[in-house]
């Protein structure tokens, strides 16, 4: 048969037209078929029936001279290796052979040849050939069929900055009068010298304590805390402030909220059925507690991916800490889902896609989910890499039911003994109820038509005793607590879904991680486990180049307003390169060396000169570096939505400091908001904002005005907008008005007679500084004028209160209150 040049009538592209040029799945993921050597009869069938079809319809575009999208069909190794969607031919498996799927025209996304379908007889021959085991002359020679090799140049791919191993760089030697006090300053100073920039001097102490207190707690400092810092002349005065703030319970509430942005936390599902996530609060509290306890970040990561398996592998059974680890896996269940999707297979794969997307961005700073339909266009992540990870989550039970309306998976937070005891008590209660029902029925039969109060005294006594026993059993057997959590499912590998569609399945891939991030030792996942535990350990393995880098960059961003890598959720090629790559790696190694302690990292950053600089704008430096990319000054940052709301309540004395449980008065599995008249949400709680409900598709307006996270996807970098409705909110919203009135009453209680002293307290509470003399004079004059004007409309006492409330509102709505220098 001729093999050099052919003029086909039609062209068979299989999956190649469907998926743009990208990266072929790595051979390590592919379950390569091992067809047996063919018989002479089988070879005759191939040469007579099959090769002519391939020559006529395929080889011009997929032969020796041209391989569109990396597919060759003129060799057996080419067909077994396949194109970007996996093997074109899987011997003895016609159902999953893409070559046959293409020519059958069963799916709108996969119809080849494009200019006309093959005849039924020709299709039947291809099906018969594949069913026979795809006999081919290439199989006669030993090792003639080689597994397809990835076209990714792994050496070049791993040379990209984010994929290089994290190595601790030497701290730059910088000449300075006193020398940098902190290694961070040496890295920053080296860049400033290179760019010809002069750093700002340190901020004054009032500015510094206000910055640090908002930074670590999301609340303003009290006048007493400011006074104590100003009076402390010791060299470590600011270090003591930082240590006090890190030890505060408010620290976890502030920094826990940062992490909740990253993991798209919400108390409802959103999308089609806005089902209440009534147990989501347990995950929220887990995050807050983990921050306050300074749980090592590597453990924090592993628990969220495989906490249930870590608890099992520890040999413990049912301790509170084990329950914490189970609750942590709520990370995988919190995402939005289309719960009424009738195609349950599609629903499950969509949920898996959302899990991969969130995990990839949150921990690795990579958009792995882009490879669901095709090889990643920019990063070295193939479709096979994606489905290698999909297999791990396909082997995990995230939903207890996929039937409409689907239900997330939940686990009971109780020991086996507690579960058994409740079952026994429930059974006893059931038996007592049956006994009571039987007695009532028998009484009605013997004495029909009479009310219970007329039953014989003996019967009434028995009924009373039974009801008392039932009530006691009910009290002894309350509902056991539950949490949104995952558990092991049925382990299985997943086939590549051509163009992301579960209706067109390609080659099966083994569970694993992206090849470009493969460690020296590949993940060993047995047939009886999902691979989540291995995935969790891989994420925090010392050789993983991304997790520590991404983590320290998030911390840096939340302190400075911009990250060393400004695209905090994307370290791929579409993301930004680091401004200070050596500092990033130094911080990453410092995090690991410090036992993955975030509090140590905070302390290291905040005790640097870089953190403590003033925010003043020097014209010469601003001309060179207007965006402050090189950190020659501090960035002025507006309060985030939660910090603004909490600070208003805090200075007015209304903030409830207690920890919050669920704030949803909605039964489990019920809808909380449905875009019509149903809205069962309330934001009346005076607890910190982190405890307020986060309802997808119905976020609190006061938060949305001030750039709250969307709660649908990873949000590691909130924007800051300035729009007119924000000003209107400060003037007219009940939050501002009520806070101003409460603050005015607080001032009156603390300074009942001296108006000037009252103004001084107002400034100390809101702005952490005393007022200047002209500010006192002007504000007192304004209050007097307003009070006089209001007396014509209301009683004098009420006019007095309203005038002072208006003065308080002026400071609460001022830029100096809303922004942190």
C-alpha cells in the first residue's frame, strides 16, 4: 500500500478541530493500551479494509508530513498516543475510541469528516477492527509501539519563575547609616537604590498604631491603647503592640475573613436554587479559630483538602480536634452549584470543576480549570493533567444526593458511642410513643366519643407518665450536630472529556497532579483510595514551588494593599511577575522554616522599616514610581466593608464581641432567597461582620457598596472603588445614623458637662488623635448653630442630641476615618 503522499476526498480530524493547539497529556497520566501481536488473518483484514479508509480520509492531515494538533493515524503509536484529547483508538473499546466517535456523527461537537459522513458500512468496519483489538503491522516488532511523549518541554516549562524550586536567597548587603534592622528591608532597599528612589521616614506613632490595629484586627485602637504606646519609650514598644494584637481574638476574625474571600465562603448556594448552607458557619468558625491558634499553615491546607483522612490516619476517634479536621473539608463543598441540573453526570463534573478551580487558585495560584476543555493556552497544564486531578475529586463524595434538588454531603460530628446512644434513645422514645398511641386507641374503643379529660383517672395517669418519659427521652437525645464535609467515595480514574463534555469520552488518565509540578516521587494512589490525602501532602511538600510562595504573597498583599505578585490568584503566564522575586522566595523559605506560622510572618513584616514608613507623597519619588511598586512609602488604604461596619459599631459602643454561630433562621435544605418575594436573611446582628450571612445573589447592600468579595470564586485581591453611592450611604444609611446617635450618647455618658473635652474624646475614639484647637472651635460652633435650628422642630433635649449626633456623623463619614495611612 502507498504510504508517502495521498490526496484524500475528506479529512478526519477526530478531536483536533475541536480543541486548539495546546499541550498533549503527559505519558505518566495515560493508561496506555498494550494490544497483543496480531495474527496474519487480522493483518489481512487491516490491510484490505482499514488502511484504505485511513489513507482516503485521514492521512493527508494526520500522516508523516502533517500532524494537525499532534495526531498521526499512519502509525499505531500515533493512534494509541492520540491527539490532544487522548487516544484516537483504544483496542477492544469502540465506545471510548475517539476515531469511531468522530465518524459516527453522534455528537454535534465531534463530526468528522467535516464535509460528509462515512457510509454505515465503512463505520461498521472501523468498529469491527477496534473490537478485534485494532490489529496493525506496527505491532509485529517488539516495542514497536511506543507511548506518546508529551510535546511539553518540561525543562523549559519548569524554568518559568513560579515553577522553579524555592531556594533561600542571600540577604543583600546594603550600605546604610545604621544598616537595615530586618532582612525584608535589605531586599527592598536594594531595589530602591537600583531605581534611584529615596524611602520615606517612619510614620508617626499615632499613625503607626492605627495602621497596625486595623491591619491585624479590623478595628481602630482605643484611646487607652494609643496613650500606652505613646508613653512606652522602650525600643520594642511597637513589637509589644504587634504581639498584643496577634494574641487578640479579633485577629482571627480579621484574618479569617481574608481567607474566606479566598475560598469563596458563603451561607447559601446561589445559582438556580439558593439553598441555605445552614452548617457553613462551622467552617467559618474553624477558619477563625485556626488563625487565632496560629495553626501551621501546612496543616491548615491539608485539613481543608483531606481533614477526614488525616483524622482517620492519626488513630484517634472522635476527639474535638478530629471534628475540626472534618469541618475543614467544608472547603470543598462551599461552592455554588446548579442543584436542579437534570443531567446528574454533568452536575457532578461541574462540581468537580469548581473544586479544581478553587483549589488551584487558592493554594497554587494557577487556573487549572482552564484545561477542562482543552490544553491550557498559556500554562503547561494539559487536559490530561486536569482529568488526573478530576479523578481525585470524582473519587470523593461531595454530595449525598444528585437528585433534584441535589444535597451537599454532611457528616455527623459525634463519636460512634454518641451515635449509638442517640439511636437507642430514639428507639426508646419511639417505643414509648407507640405505647401511648396504643393506650389512647384502646381507650377510644372502650369509651368512644369522650374527651381525654374524661378518661378514667388511671388512664390519665398512665398517659401523663408516658408523655413525661417521652419528653425526657427527647431532651436526652437532641439532634446531633452536622457539618458540610466530604468523605471518600468510590475510587475511579476519569476519562478525558472531549471539549469538557461528558458525552464524548476519550482516554482514561490516572489520578495525579499536573506533570509540570510532579515531584521526584510521583503520587502513589492505591485502587482503594481517592488520592485526596496524597494531594493534600503534595500541596505542602517542601519541593512544591507554589504553595508557600502563594501564601506569603497573600499575607504581603493584605498588609500593603498590593502583593509582591500583584495578581494574587494567578502565578501563571497571564499573571504578573514578582516585583521582588528574591524577597518572595526569602519569605517563602522563612514561612516554612518558622513552622508555617503566619503569626511569625506577620511579625517579621510589621517590624520592618518598609511596613512602618509614612504614606507621604514625595514628588520626585512619585514621578519615578507613581504606583509605589518598589515600596518607598506606605500605601493609603480604605477600610474594607467589614472593617468599616465593625468600626462604626465599635466606636459607638454597640459591637457585640461574642463569637457567632448560625445567623440563618432557615431549615436545612430550604431556600433562603429566590429572586421573588422570598428573602429570609437578616443583617440586624451586632456581632462582627464576619458572622453576618453571606447570601449568594443577595449580598448585603452595605457591603457591596464598598467592594465586598463576590463569594462565587476565589477573591484574593479586592478592588477599591470610589463612587457617589458610598457618600450617600454615609449620610443616609441606618448604619451610619444609628451609630452616630449611639456615639453621641456614649460621649455624653463619658463627658457629661465639658463640651470641649467631649470633642476631644470624639476625635480620640474615631481618629486616634486629639483635635486641633481650630477643629474644636469650629465643631462646637456647628453644633450650636444646628441645635438652635432644630429647636424650632423638636424638644430642646432632642435637638441637643441630634446636633451632637450630626457632629459624630461628620467624623464617621470623613476620609480620615474611612482611610488608613
